[in-house]
């Protein structure tokens, strides 16, 4: 092997090593994607899902119909409440389920077409069940007895 061949091998080895090193480094970076928000769009460019930080500091996954109306969301509030919200075709919140922090309990709320709560069902941190039927103004029409 003459000097020119040796230099060629060194250059070739350096180039090959650089390419392999770059490919391996690039592969490692693909395992993690970081951002505050991710948006999924359909083939026409309409937003169909959004995952990220909410304005109140919580984290939320929101799903949209083909008209861009929010149909549902799943998230955790800044107060560590895990929530599931279901909306109708107009985007009005119709049902919600929450698990509250510090063993405060779990509850579900069902709303009318205007978004007003009409029925709530909860299991409180004490273990007591609480069911309430509300009128359109939020006045309690009927509720279970308080038992712990």
C-alpha cells in the first residue's frame, strides 16, 4: 500500500465513520419529540386533534369532528383533576367525568342542550354517594340523603 492509498483509506474511513455516526445520532433523536402542542390534520388540512398544554396550565387531548367542532377531550387540570368531557355537534359540553385530587372523590355531570348541569352523580372522599337532579337554573330539585 502506497501513501496515496493509505490517505484514501483514511479519508474513506473518516467519511464512512461520519456518515454512520450522523445516522446513529439522528436515529437516537427520533425516539423523543418535544413540543408544547401537537396538531393532527386530515388530508384537507382541517384540525382533527390537538394534544398539548391548555391555557390554564393543564394538559389536554382534544378531538374535533370534520367541521372543527370539539367532540371530546381528555386531560389533567393544574389541580391534578383527571377529566373526560363529551360535547355535542354544536360544541356544547354535554357530559363530564372527573377524578378529583387528594381523594376528594369522583363525579359525573350531565348537561342539557344549553350546557346547564341537570344531573350530577358523585362518590365523595368520605365514601358517601351524592346524586342531584337540577332544573335549568341550577336549583336542586332532588338529591340523595347525606350519608357517609
